[in-house]
C-alpha cells in the first residue's frame, strides 16, 4: 500500500511510525499528478501548509500528522478562503473556524482546500469560479455538489479525509457519487462559527472519509458546544468510536415509501433494497413507513434556503470582504462588484430569495414555506415513534454527465430530493457506498436518524460496511 492509499486512522499511525514527511511527499506527488485532471483542490501549494508547528511532535494529539482537506467555505486563518467565488477572491480570514481550531488542536494538518459550487449553491460542482470538478470514477461525470471537491479528493486518494458542508445534501450526495462516506450531523451538533453562511438554519459541517471508522474519529473532534454559534447545542458529545461495532439486532429500520417512487434509477433502487435485505438477515426489523410531506420538500427548501442565502450574501458588497470593482459612487461600486463577483446561480438565488421575502410575497412564499417545513419536521417526529433509523437512496441517480443539468436549474434542484428533508428537519444523515452500477459508477445509500443520535447511524453504517465490504474500492485513475 502506498501512503496515499491509507485511511485517516492508518495515516495517523503511519505518520507516527514513519514521520509526516513520507506521508506528505506521497500525497503531494499524488496531488500533482491527479489534481490537474480532477480540479478537486483549489489551493495546495506547499507553502500553504508546511507551517504547522505541531508536526514537530506527532505525539501532540490524537490526530497528529493527519492531513485533512478543507472545503473552501470554511475559514482557515491566513489562507485565502473564497467559497469558489470571484467576489471573495483575496479574502484571507484572520481567524480559524471552530472546526479548524479543534482539528489543529488535535494535531491534524490543513492539507489543501477543496473546490465546490460557488457559495455551496449546486449539486454538481459546475458553478465554481475555479472551473468544474471531475468525478474520479468517470472524468466525464460530475462528482456531485456542493462538496464535490472534498469527495473527489478523498475518493482519488489526494487526502485521506476532508471536511464538507451540507445545507441540502452537499456532503451526502457527492459522497454517494464518488463512493466515499459522508456524514451530515444533527443541526446544532457542530459549530458553524467560521463557516461562510448559506442557509443558516440548515448548514452543518461534517466529515467526508474513506470509511465509517474515520467519520467516527473525526466527529469526536468536530462535535460540541461553542458559545460563538448561538445555534450550537449543549448536548454532550459521545465517543463515536464506541459505535463502531457490528450490531443491528432488533434495530427498527424504516424505508420511507416516498423515496422509492418515480424517477428512481433502477440500479440505485436495487442496491438499496439489497442493503435492506442484508440488514434483515442480520436481525434488524425492516418496515415501510410514510413521510407524507416529502413531495413538498424541494419546493420548501428552494424558498426558505434561498431566502436565507439572499440575506447572508448581502454582506458581500466590496466593502469588507474580498474583491472590489472601483467606481465613481458607492452605489455604483456595490453594483459593479456584485455584478462582476457573483456567478449566475448565486445571482439566481439572490433574486429568488429577495423575491420570496419581499412585501406582498412574503406570506405567499416564505411564511408558507416555514409552515410546510414544520409539517416535514413532524413527519420525522412521527416516524421516530416506530423506527430508529430511516434507510433510503442518497440520490435518485448515480453521478450524471458534466453539462447534463447545468442549463436546467429545476432538474438540478430535483437531484436533491432525497437529501433535503434531513436538513429541513435538522436530523443527522449519513451516506454510505452500497454498490456499483454495471458501468462501474458508485452508488450510495442514506441513513437518517433521530436528532443527536449520530451513534446509531454510525453503528448501522459500520455493520453494513463490514458485511458488504465495498468501501475502500479505488477508482481506475
Ligand atoms: N444542492 C443543494 C443546493 O444547491 C444543496 C447544497 C448544499 O447542501 N450546500 O442548494
């Protein structure tokens, strides 16, 4: 095994035994060979990350010497953090996001920053100002989005693990498309301090890793209360690695019938149903259940999330952050900066969001959207009375072709249909590789759980992963 093929835990052990330099050179070589094809990392210059003082003493923390790539919307002190947008070009945060503080505190090394859809708006990584990311399993296909750079980087072995963010599926859908593990924690579980906001009532940071064990290892450091994020929860953080055991006897698993309807690719459906059979064989109880308001989820999300996005993006005006286009008057400077700085999808969302919040339309759209969001939350609350986890596909299809949906925003939005509900309800959800199409594209299933019960997701995912043994398969690069 080459060092770049190692998982996060193995990388840590390797760095402790052989020293970080051996790991670093193997990864750098891999990045230099493959990143020009994949465009998964946007910053990976040697000088960006050589300076971690903790590397001198690998014994210094539980993640000592573990290289982690960071999505370009999570602030890293002293490194440009641009959300893959022209408007944030040159924005160098003077502070670390809470998750970066914690990872660095445990000895991990920020090892490159990941490409993404501009401001995390998208499901394909085609809206990035840095150009599209390619799927390591098929370079003609998208890696998913918006954390597609993170998922592609992990799948291709450029880094053992990465951080993503998930507002409507951005960790899970790219994880599924690239054949890796992605966990969106419960809303409030991980501090959003230092995450450049998209939809503040949805956003969560989470791990993208090669296997379930690594996700559990990272969660230990990501989770926890932080007074600087008022929505961060005081819940105690369990030791997630204790959930790494094969044990689903008596676990009640619900298959939401709305997730298995029209538009679902037959190969996706088959692999998820086979996973359900495996769970049944291992002693879990499989039931079909109803989440009746699911058909409204995409519409509600694209009202409420864009409303939040439009107000969050108001701060990018050329005055405080990033780039500025000079002009004769202040108003003209704002206009030119925003006109030049935002890409087409960001503009679409700013317009949509401003529209649904505007006087006269607020009641018809935004308020109505919030009401239906409550109904969707209640669907989940009701489900937890009879099941412990929900099992579904992560996305209705495998990775689609670059360009296939770019000119049809509605088709793109519909690809989020299975991931959006967990964000609307705030529940944790995990995507696990569960098979391959005949043409060799990875497929993912989704496990959703009760609020703050990431442990059951990790246990159920670990059990299946060990049983079907397909994680860790490498793309033919
Ligand atoms: N694809 C969804 C969107 O475009 C979700 C993005 C995300 O989770 N950041 O909004």
